[in-house]
C-alpha cells in the first residue's frame, strides 16, 4: 500500500479547524487533526509546503518510521507548529492502520483498560449563583466532573467565562481582544466560590479549576492551600510552565493536585515535572503533542511516576482529535480524566463521528480506525475566518499571561 495523496482541509464551521486527509492507492483514507488555535494557517502551510510532498509514495503502515522521519528530518525539532503537523500525519496513519486491520484503534493500542472515558464539563458564569446553576446542569446531564470558572467582582472579563453558555469560544476576533487582570481580587474570590460549590454538591462530584498560567509559584501555593478544604481533583496551569522547577515551590506548600500541559508539545516539556513528581496530571493531547505515537510515550513515562493523563479537549481540538484521544484514553493504564467541551452542531456535521456520551463517560467508536471523518464538500462551505486568542494586561497596562 502506498500514499497517493494528502489534502489539507481548512474550514470554519463556527470556529477554525485544520485537518489532514491521507489517501492511499487502495482507497483507504485516514484523518488527523492539525488545528493550532489562532495560528491555523502556519500549520496548514507547514503541511502543504513541507510535509505532504514527503508523504506521497510512502508506505502508510510505517507509522513509527514516518514519525521519526518527520521529527528528525526537520532538523528544527519540537515547537507547536511542527508537532501539530507531525501529529496530523501520525493520527491519520493510525486511522489507516485500524481500517486495514478491521479494528478500532484502541484494539491496536492494547485493548480496553476501562469501560469508558470519564470526562469533565465546563461550568462557566459571571456570578456564583449562576455558576451553581451551571454545575447543577452538568450534574443533571450525568457528568461526574466539572471545571468551575467564575467572574471576579471588579473585573470586566475573566478567563473561561464565555458569552455563550454551551459553546465557550475564546478566539473571538482577528486582532486579540484585551482583558484586564487583578491577582489580588482573584485570589480573594476563588476560595469562597469553591466553598459554595462543595457545600451544595457534596463530596463526590469531582471539581476542577483552571488558573490559566496567571499566578507566580508562591501565589499558586497560597491558592492551592486555600482550596484544600474543597478537595479539588486538580488545579490547572497554576503558573506558566517554561520553568519546570517552578512547580517545586507549589508542591512544597499544598496537597491540591496539579495539572499542566495543554500547551506542551513533546515529552521534553514535562520530563522534569513528571520525573520529579511535581504534578499529578499531564494535559498533553494528540493534536499538539505529536500524535498518538508521541502522546503514548509521554503517558508511559508519566505512569512510572504516578502521574495520570488529563488530556486537553477544548473546542479548538476538533472531533478528529477527540476521536483519537478516546482510543488512547480507554487503553492506557494511567488514564485520569478527559476534558470534553461540546462542539457546535455545524462542527459535528463537518466531522461525522461515532464516539458517544453516556452517564458522564465518553465511549470511543467501535468502527475500524478512529471512527471519524471530514466531509470535505461541507467543509468547503465554511471558509477560514481569522480569529486570535485574547491577550491580558494588568490594571497598570503591563502585559500579563492569558
Ligand atoms: O484556553 O483551548 O483547559 N482549557 C483551556 C482552553 C484553552 C484553549 C486555547 O486554545 O485552557 O480553553
Ligand atoms: Co486550560
């Protein structure tokens, strides 16, 4: 079998997605997500100009060799653009291998380790009263885990508090929206929110919170300590993670579990975090961390150090990524949680898929391969629309982390 074609599909059914579709001489095709929020066309161009020409004529069965060829062959290693492009190729090749074998991809990864994939939903609201109603809605839908983000009094906009209830979408404008941040107000407010949520919903519901890289280690340590009575499942991205040893200070001060990694693209980004047991959940995912092949390498290292998976699954990761993530999630020994933000009906139509949600769990497709596709004709009806993620400033105008 040989690869005869590879097409890069850019589409905007409500938000932008980049998808690679690999075609073989035997008519078997595979898909991979290549979406990098706010930088979509950089990956599309990397694929079209530098990767697709190398794929034509290759044996699609050689997944590991193709991964190494694209990683080492670029000379310029790592980085989100390169690794998202490699991820798309890798994911599509796993899809093809599953279809050729007549098996869902999770069977090729060792088979099921669990009945289903526990996911968390997103309760976002401006006020505490509203967010309690949102948490209740997710609990009613059967969710066993909920991430809680709430507006901070005195701040016009807060990360994770969307304009639309069900479809939170931060990439909202061609030129980044500017938001304003105040750490003192935030640190003062958040513990009181979780006190309310925990007392209302009891001990069983898993609660999570995303700091979105906005604190320093000592501030994060203070927040982690303040949240201990409310037994969070994780505190996410407490600080920017370029400095991996920065997490040691947080660790020394709090038993609140720490999750990080949605912006990581290789195992090297979390090597120290994992091997020094500075985190509890690693949030790397298929599309941004080099595909199924490399993600499994990260999770295997994590498993040695009691670190569990907690893959990113926001709406900018397409149903193709979610389909692939579920095959990994259901098969690995150290699965923790999977983020799940519902896509809009338009997106679901462009990416027909057969994974399904029931009782707080997602179930991977039982079809051969990944069980997801891209409808290229429908995709063409939704042209690309430039959309960037926001930026964030302190009240004195200083650039801060978003
Ligand atoms: O801001 O996916 O945990 N989820 C998140 C997301 C990210 C976006 C970035 O593209 O932090 O909402
Ligand atoms: Co996050």
